[in-house]
């Protein structure tokens, strides 16, 4: 697994308490080539909470005392919570929901890009942000899910823009937006995810296989779990 990374590589998973994040951690821990995998979430040490801007910078500062990372994956994301479901029409839009969705899907990952790209190893490193195909503007044919779609579209732009900057001084790094497909998880369960979704371990394994094929020329791209290039 991840044979393109140096032997005894170091990995970091953000959102490790979620279904997909936990699957990434498990697979990487089982890999004999992986020297360490650190999982961060709201209750980890150090803690990382996208609702707390200072926690993002503080976590990066604490991890900077350890080895550089060859693989960083952000698996955190929000589609709904106990208070709201995805908006189906314009009449459903409200600040509270939009701010909550953007905080987790866009603002937190943006600060991750700021504080965690300096932790990438110079030899070869991949930073993957879990995005979503519904964030594709040209592929939007059904409408609805306003905040979620827009938050992922904005995330894709942040990744594309950061990839251009990072390439100037970290030429061996790859920044990529990654679509996991439908996974049986808390996020997808209200939408028949347990019926139509893949097991989280299968999805994580698919995505790791895609990441393993990426080179610096792929930095700033939008990839699907099957390796296909997705339209912006």
C-alpha cells in the first residue's frame, strides 16, 4: 500500500473519528510500510476542531516537532446534522446552516492548507482533501443541496489555488481534491447510504490506490475514487 511513498512513511488523517477517517487510519496502521499514522479530531491529542480556528494552528505547531508527513488526508465533512438537512430549494436557505456547512467543509480545510502544508515532507508528499462530485459546477444537473454543493466548490478552488503556490517551493508535493463516492457512513445514511454505499474500508482503499498513482503534475486536480478526472 502506498508504494510510491518512501518506505516507513508518516501519515496524518484529519477527521479520524468519522467513518471514512477511521477507515483510513485502520488501513494505514495495517500497512507495514507506514511508520506512523496520527489521527486528529475534536477529542484527540492534540485536538483539532474546525469550529475553533486556534486549534488548527495549535495542532500544526505541536505536530511540527515530529517527523514531516508524506501523506495528509482531510476526511472531515458535513452534509447535515441533528438540526438541518440539505436544502432542496432557495426558500430553505439560511445563515445558520450555511455557516455551519462552510465552517466544516471550506473554512477549516482552508486553514489546514495554511498551517499543515509546511509539514509536508520535501522528498514526496500528498495532501488530499475529501471533496464531492456534487461540488462540480458543470456536472450539476439536479440542483438542490445548496450549501453542501457550494462549500465543496469553494474547497476545490482553495485546493487548486494552494497547489499553484505550494508548487513554487515544494515541488514534490501533490495537493488534490478527492471524491470518495457514496459510502455507508453517517453522512450518507439518510440518503440510503447503507443500501447504495460501499463499506468505508473499501472506499478508503480505493482512494489510497488513486493517491498512490499521483505525481506533482497532478497537483491541483479533482479526482474520483476510481481515478477518473472530474470536471470543475
